[in-house]
C-alpha cells in the first residue's frame, strides 16, 4: 500500500491518501465545473483506497458548497488551498460510506500523477440525477464516482450541519 501525503500550504490541513494502485494506474480527472476550472483542479481517487484528513484548527477549514450542494469542497481559510472534496449523508462516516476525491495539486508528490486528465462535466445533471450517481459510485456519472473512502476509524469533531456534520474535521494527529 502506497500513501501519498499532502495538504494545504500553511499546514493546517493534512492529507494521507492510501492506495494499492500505482499512480500511473489511477485515472486523473479534470472537472469542468466553474469551481474546479478556476482552481485548475486535477483530482484522483481509488474506490478501494483510504483517505485521512487531519485539521489542526477547524476554524481555518472552509467547507464550501455550490450548485446542487451535493459535496463539500475543503479549502484552507488561511492559505486558500483547495485540498479535497467529500460526499456523503449525515451518518455516512458511521456507515463507512463517505467518499472523497483528492486534489493532486495538494499532494506533496504530484509528479507520479502526470498522465493527461480525463475531462468530466456534470453541470447538466439535476439534483436527483447527482444523488443517484453518488449512490452508484462505481460508474463515471458523478464527480465522486470511484471516489476514495474516508477513514471511519478517525475521530471527528461534529457540528450540527447537514452533510458537514458527518465530516467537519479530523483532529490533528501531529
């Protein structure tokens, strides 16, 4: 198992993306929504992999939603780096069902993910279509299709807010 680490520029948010796959075997996606295009986002995921997100100061973690509000886009309020996006219902972590995509530019070892990205665009989907696609994570019909599982063994600080209550922040292990 290979673990790719990374995080935001100031170090408030840290990532540990573990996968059995070689980086060359993982599809790189470039979502064409306005948010991802503006961030120059290239994302990876492995449905059999695992992602741990550690946050030192939760007050500096921005969970941004837009459009259909089917995902939380994690951005550091201090340095502005977009590190990952998560999808899941309120109790998704407890059910081991929260999924995420990892932003390559937030990884310390970006070089292995040098393959040309597959352009994806889901702007024409309705909320019902997006929810149905998220529930079928094996297909390509969602930006979270084939997404990585967030570690359910991690400790989370919960806040009463729709999807974000399932994942507000991991306590810093460092």
